[in-house]
C-alpha cells in the first residue's frame, strides 16, 4: 500500500514538475520572442541615385543632325561666317559641387550611380503586409546611423528625396493605397521595394533612388583657336515642361499637372561678359515621355561681337529621368594666319651686389629713354646696354590680314606689357601683373574679374617658376590678348600652371580700349612694349583668322 501510494505521489509530482517546466519554458519563449522583435532593426543603405541610359534616336531639326550612342549633334549658322554647334549627350557622373555628384559606380548595365551631396535629406516610409503605415524616418545623405526598429515580418519601403535640405510631406500616408506626393516641382527621386525582416540577422535595405524628371546642363564655349568671347546671355529658356507632378506610392504612377507649356529658365550664375565659357545650373524638365520637340531659346545671345535675338535649337530629344549635357560651341569659318613671334629675356642690371636692381641689360630692341628719345639698341647678350627702370623697350610685328581679329598668346612674362594696335594702345596704363615689395616697383594694375590677382591669395606671381607655357609648341598660354573683328579687346590669364584662361580687368575700373582692326587684305601694325622693372622679358606669338569655308 505504501509502495503504491509512493508511486502515485511520485507520478503526480513529476507531472507537476513537467507542467511547471512547460509553463516556465513557454513564458521564457514568449519573453525571448518579445525581446527579439523589439530589437529587430533594418539598416537603410543608400547606394545613391540612378541615372538610366537613354535609347532615343530621333534627329534634330536644324540640318546635318545625327544621333549615335545617345549623342545628338546639330550645327546652325550664327552669323555669315560662324556656326554654333549643339551637342546633347547623356551625362556621366563627375565630381562636381552642385546637384548629384561625388563618387560613382555602375550598379547595372546602362545605369550610372551618383551619390547625394552632404546635407541633402531623404525620407523612408514603412508599410506592413496589409499596406498599413508603420513608421517613417528622415536622414541626411551623409548619415551612417540609419536604422529603423521593426517587428519581424515583410514590409514595403518607400524612399524619396527632392535633392534639398528638407523633404516634402506625404499626403494620405496612413495607407499605402492613399499615400502620395503632390505638386512636386523640385528634383524628385524615388524608390520602392519590399524586404522580409527577420530576427537575429542583419537586415539591410539597399536603396537606389531614381530620377523622375530630366535635367539639362547647358554650356556655351568659344572653340579653341576661335577669336571672340561670350558677351550677352539674355532670357534663355527650355520648353516644354509641366509645372509640377504628383506621385502615388501604390502604383508608382506620375500624374503631370497642367499643360506642358512651361518655359523653364536656364540659369548661368556667375557668368561674366567677356568669358570664353558659361555653364548653367541643371535645368529641370518635368515631362511624361520622350521629348522630341524640346527647344532651347535665347532672347539675346552675343558671341564674338555678333548679336542674335530669339536664337534657338529645336527638337532636342529628352528622356524622362535622364541627365544631359548640352554643349554649344561657337566657331568661325576661318583659316589661321600666324604673325612673327617675339622672344626676349633681359637679365637684371645691378649697380652692385647689394642692389635689388636698377634696370635690365637689353639688346636688339627699341628703347625709349626717360628723356623721351627713342633709339634702336643693337648689341648681343655678351655686350648689352643698360636700360634703367622706368624706360621702355619695344618690338614691332606685322599682323597679316585677319578678318576675324587677332590673338596674342604670351607664354612667359616678367612682369608687365602694353600693346599698340595701329597707333592705339589697348590701355592707358601699363598692364602690370606683379605685386612688388613696397618701394621696389610700380603698382599692380591688372587682376581677374572675380577680384583675385597674381601674387595674392595663393595665386603665384605671373613670373613664378612653373607658370610659363610652352613657347616652342605654342600651347598653354599664360596670358592671352584677344582683339575681335570689331576691335574690342579682352585679356585673359591663368591662376595656376594648368589652370584655364580666365577674364581679367584693369584694377582702376577702366576698360580696355577699342582699337581699329583691319580686315580684308589690309595689314595691321602691332607693337609690344614693356616698362623696364629689373629683369624684363616676354615670349609670345600673334595669330589671326582669315575668312574660310565652313565645313557644315
């Protein structure tokens, strides 16, 4: 009896223990699952912004147009002797400071990836498997802490940006079926994807935003070897475009608002008349299909002294979501004629070893003394004549007939000059590029139009080692003087050894003179003068352009 009672009691105890353990185990399992769900996160990995390759192949309207591998080319007459050639190409990613830029990659065949600039915001919205809103977060492009806490399950993720420091609000966000972005006129970028979020694993959502609108960057340039500058850019626009559009998340559909009759302004911030290049900010076009009739129009466009009103390029083929470069190159129909070059480099003349210099040792040059007398100094490097500081040396060249003007390229300079064309100086003052120590030379008279100048703010002196161009091959000029066919004078200079030529101005605010320039068969007399300021030298070539036959 006792044994049977013991056995029964033992069985009940064991059942109680098992039941307790099961309950405990279930409770622990529930607690553990709850902890995992609360700690489940999704890491948002913004890969960048995709620019898909286009595949349009229509031709432009303006004669001789072609399209191959996403390149459209069209040339039209700008004046009787010049052309403006438009080349429209899909943009490859580059490291630029505006728009979408920085490092790039190839995410898939035919797709380039741009990174968002620092400070640009994007938003991520999360919807559950039933389309109900779960969560939303905003991030800056440079953020690395981009986790979103979620329970395990399958979700739909929406990401969007307008390439700005803020993001627009979502209307009807409570449900995926009603959520949308409305009246978006900025650079809309969008992503939609799904992800199963699992516990105890690294959940990563790779996001690639895609442009929904088009962008066009317009560049106007003067072709190398062509004389002339860009004078006026007035009221440039591209048409057509809608004013804005709506995007619904449920079906990714874009609905365009109003008629596609908008003239979108093409902005050229920082453009300075007299430049060789003008670059616009990206122009945003909002449209629903391949634009086979996009038109770029200028109210006024002046290049090389020629003014055109209501000048346009028509039938530019634009694909939605694509980024383009539209390059307009001005070129005259001409042949190059070369004047004689000049090459002199006169060493410092010193009174004694402690003297900073009292002039230069010159030979084979015209010399204007301080008393106003002018003599031709012969001699040689071995037997020079001492020219005092403040006296002037000069050489004359005969520029051949050049219908479209003249350019004088200076490859090395120490440290000033003036130019006389058919009896008229291009400036009342010597063009003095150097900054002297106090009391050691004349005041600097010329700088860049942006307010900078040689010898200041990290820009080397004009005579500094490494600044010179190649006189022998006639490449990379240091200073350039252009005289167009109407006699207008423009001066350009480099800020660094490999920099581009940038427009310059006289520091006193005076303009360069308009000189008489002879076209046709008439010759032009050009004299280069230099005020002696210790060591003095110049190397340069003059070139002109005669009328030729246009290839187009």
